[in-house]
């Protein structure tokens, strides 16, 4: 049975007269202003949004920035093209503050959403389909994003939190719909309208909540949402072939978008403090610490001699004077690992510790930076984890790129044989 969210009296009594039209507004805002019935399903799910005109600020109007989509004044982007920037910008403004398990049954849920503008309340109906998606998340999707040790946390705790925090609820639904899409007989790399809706709605509510000081009771839900955002951003890759993937594809503002989301997660980590004793994710935080490079762990000497020479990893190399040093040290710990889940944890450790200099080299398509990334992608290629498809298609693209544009660099080509073998 559907349970409607109550709307504010103010929203009901508002005048329905149309305001002055925005002749030069972006295409996304024009889509939001299409007149629809109260029960109709719209991308942004707010009656007030349907009548607000675009502010016409270029290159990005305010409403598209809030909802995490690219403005399409000049049709450079498709309508409602996904962007992580809506979520990332707010991260930077957050004030500091202190074996398979049977999941708990899902009961009918009623949650109330605050709107993102003018204090309005969004109107959305929890449908039977949403409850089905929550059940799929508990019994299927969750099995693909975590290990047995933390399975109970994802199956039960995240769903409990989602029932109290709408931004997490929408993230759970978006991730489950994305998983559904990847399980289809013919892979569809583009988001469905309902998947896009839950993604955008989650970002908008997340932004709205993070614009104020974070309450202690909200920290677990915020971290869970940021974690799911990371999976969604990494799993969302529209390229079907290496030629369509970064770094081979023409330059786009979407390049390395998943890395921008990762930067935001670092800030949320600092705010929510997953190591604290009362955090439901403490076991996951402690697991992450296990994969940080330590003085007792394998050192650079564990790397192939060709790689050590290529990256100038001699006795004088440090994190401060060599942009590849930190990534290479993490890679040393990742070599000769047979467990794919462990390889994934090492990959995320590499991402979390990525310094700005190395990040800039990646953006510039520096051959040595690309080669290192390919080495982290390689053990995960053709993974059983559906959300890791990016590692295969981008590793293939990196190999083709380095062969095409850096074929004369013998050392690069010698070291390229390993990722090339793993991703083919």
C-alpha cells in the first residue's frame, strides 16, 4: 500500500499562477517546469520546483548545481546528465564536529522529506516497488558490496538508518536499481529515469543536511550515504568499449568524476569519525586501517626492479619529493595477492591516499601515472563485483592509450604487459 508523504499547508494554499517565463534558461530547468499532476513521477519530485524559473547563471545555474546535474545551455550535455559536483561542493563547506545472515524483515516505512528550497516539503509516495527494492538490497545487492564480516551491518543497520534518514533511503534505492540494470540480459550503461531520480534526490537531501552542523545521531547515516555514493559513482560508467572510455575518449568534465566523489568521502570520514566506539561501522573502519602502508609492511623493494627504476624509487625518494612514491608503496603491498576482495581494499587504500600531485598527473594523462593506475585496476578486472566494470574497460583503454601514444618508451611497454594480460 502506498503511503504519501504529507505536504505543508503552505504548499497547498500557494497560488498556482505561472510566473514570468525564463526564455534563456537551461534545458534541465525547462524540463522541471513542465506541468504535471500531483501523482505524476518527476525527476526532482517537488511541486515548487516545477514552477521556479532558471536563474540563467552560466556555465551552471543554481538549481542544476543543487541537484547534481550538468547545465545544458548549449546542449553539450544530455538532459539531466549526472554530475558528482553537486555532492562534492557541499563536502567542502561542512563544519567540523566532533556466513549469510538472515536480514531483519522490512516493515512499511514512512519518512518525511524537507525540500531543498523555500522550506517546501517534497511529495513522494513510498510504493510497493520501493519495498521490493529494499528487500533486494538486503538479500542480493548487499552481498556484492561487502564481505561476510560486515554483512550484518549492511543488511540490517543501513536499512534501519535509511528508514530514519531520507537521503540514505534514496541512495539505497538508487544503488539497488543500478544493480538491477547490470543484471539485465543486455547491459544498459545509462541510468533509467527512476534510478536517476533517486540518485539526484539523495544528493539534494544530502547537500541540504550538510549545510548545517551535523548532529551526533546523524553521523552513521551520513557516512553510510557517502559510502554508497562512492559505489554508485565508481559503478556509473557509460562506456561500452575501450574507445569510449577515459583516457581514450575525447576530454570531458566527467573524466575521473569518481575521484572527486572520493575526495568528498575523505571529508565525511573526518566529520563522522567511523573509528568511534559507538559507530556501527567501526569494524569496517578497523578493516580499512589494516591496509594502510606501515613500516612493518612490504617496502618498495618488493616491487619489480624495472618499476623501481621507472619511478625513480631510490633511497632518496619520499612522499614529499616523488609524486609516485605513495602509490608505489601501496602497490608493493598489493602484489602477489590472490584474493580479489583484498585487492579491492588495496585499491581503495590507494585512492584514499592519492596525493594532489599524482592526481594532477592522472588528469594530464601522464604515462607513468596511468601505468600505476592500470596496475591497481589489473587484479580487479573481470571481477565478480558488478560495480567494478570500470576497472576492465578503463584498464583496456589505458593499455591502448599507452601503446598508441607512448609506444617508444620501452620501460613503459615492458611493464604494461601485466595489466594488458589481466584486462584482455
